């Protein structure tokens, strides 16, 4: 199942901007690369588990997802707005206090309400699950997804970590955090608007 089209698809979808990558870049700036590793692992392994379960139970998930779509979008957007609020309040790099990077479990669970993650997973299942493929094929698909996704998203955390070195001024960090928070909130509001138009 290690085919080039699958790897290209996962790499392209993983490296392009989206909620996970915005949060990873912000975490890199605020907490550094090393403290962002659990977040990255949560994204990749959470994504892999999602691929495994969706690809393995594709027909059932398709019926369930359509019925649950509005709830998933609302939950994902609410979580993004909360993360945006948290990002806007984040302190300067290295600051102590209540600020902590998103952990493994939170990042893994976020995949289940992240609309971009659902698009990636459903497309992977539709395009790359062999006809009549079972759980072994789904596991192969999941493992390839994890292996390709992790280095792609690590680029965002590393970019944030590199920015951290340049952002020693508290005003620059505040501006960065407000910009990232605005992008996350804008993403959430755009998705809600799209869902509202789709439902009309």
C-alpha cells in the first residue's frame, strides 16, 4: 500500500494550511519545538486512528457522518474559537504561568471535529482503499498516513520554533498571537458560514 499517489495526497493535505498547522506554528512560537512534540504526535496518530476506523468501516461511517455533519462542524468550530481565544491570551515565549502547549490526547481528539481532517480521511478512504479491502488494508493506509503526515506537520512547529528566536519583543509576540488567533477564529466562522449556506 506504499504507493506514490497516496503519499503525495497525504503530504499535500498535511502540509497545507489548516487548523492543525496554525496551532502547531503557534505552539512552536510560544513553547518551542520540543514541547510541541506531544501535540504533533497527537495530530498524526489521531489522524492515523481516524483513517483506520473510517477506512475500515467506510459504508457505516458515510451514513453516520452525513447525519452527524452539523454537530461535527459546530463542535469543531466551537473548539477552534476556544483555541483562538486561548491563543490571543498566550504570553511571550518562555513565559511561565498557566500557558501550556496542547497535549497528545487533546490533539488526537481534535481530529474528530476538524473538518479538514475529515476531508483528508474520507478522500483517502474513497481514493486509496482497494475494492473489497478489509481492516489490513485500512491499517496499511493508516500507517502510511501517519508516516507521511508527521514530518509535514513538523515543518509548521519547526517554523514556529524558528520564529520564536526572532520574537523576543513582547509586542511582536502579542501581534503574532493575535494574528494566529484571528486566523483560527476566521477559519471557524468561515466553516460555520459554509455549513449554514449548505444547509439552506
